[in-house]
C-alpha cells in the first residue's frame, strides 16, 4: 500500500476514533422524521454492517441515536494475504467479526446477501466468507438482517445499478465526511445505513425484543 493510501486510511481512522463522524442534522437524505408523529418505537442502538469478502471483508458500526442521527464509531477492512489458505481466511474473518462484536456490543447485524454469479468458484469463495461472518454473528446470538446488493444500492443512491464509486461518495455524503478510503469499509457502512433506513422503527416483529 502506498504512502498516500496509508495517509487516507489514517485520516479515516482518526475521524472514527475522535467521534468526528457524528452529525445531528435532523435530516438524513432529505427525509426528516419526527418521532412524535409515529406510533411505533424508533430504533436506537448499534448496527454492525458487514460486506463479506474472502480477502477483504469490510466492517462498519453505526451508533443510532434517534430517527435522524447516526454516528460511525468503527470501521475496518479485514485484509488477508493471498498466500493464506481458505481455511485460514475463515478464521481471520470469524475472529475479526467476533472481536468487533465483543468490543462494541452491537444491537443488531446487517450483511449483504449472496448474489447470483455464473462462476462456480466465485460463488464458492463468497459462500465461504459469508459462512464465517454468519457463524460469528450466530455465536454471539445477535439478530441479523440480510439485504440484496440491489436493495442496498437503492437505499443509498436511489439506483440499483450504482457503482462502488457512487456508493462510496454517497455514504461519505450521508456521514458528512470526505475521506478517500477503500470500498470495503464504505460498502460495509452502506449495509449498515441500509439497515437503518429499512428498520428505522420497530414495526418488524423480529426487532420487538431489542432494548
């Protein structure tokens, strides 16, 4: 990784560490919601968003304060060298997800669903990464929401065929930052934001017992 990329990643980490990603605009994506106008309880808690990948799983945690405010408190890319075996990759991914859960205690988790691919080997690799992620979540007994890539892109950009570049820019616009980092972390943040937009209120029975 070049020095410029290292500097950008350090800036991103500094923003997360110092809490500078917190914004309370009262209006996310132009959709202001007044809690007094709804009859259900607004979701509050931490959402762990995960973008599974065998060599570069992205993790991001949002701390949801109310209907219109969320802070990005953690993000990480689980970088695994190409020389490592698939079984070693699953251990690294499992340990990274478990570690994030243990340190930050998210309320719920959100991950990207398996997408249809024509290449069997690609599908196998994606399945292995997702298996490690879901095992870590299940081991910690956390509610999990899964979203198709199309749904995530629609939630973030309003367009189901948006590029990774567009997703990254929109995520940073929503979180009011301007740091050029890899797509793995912004993709994970996009999954968490999609969950926030979709499950904003506890009308879903699966969320009824969350405190």
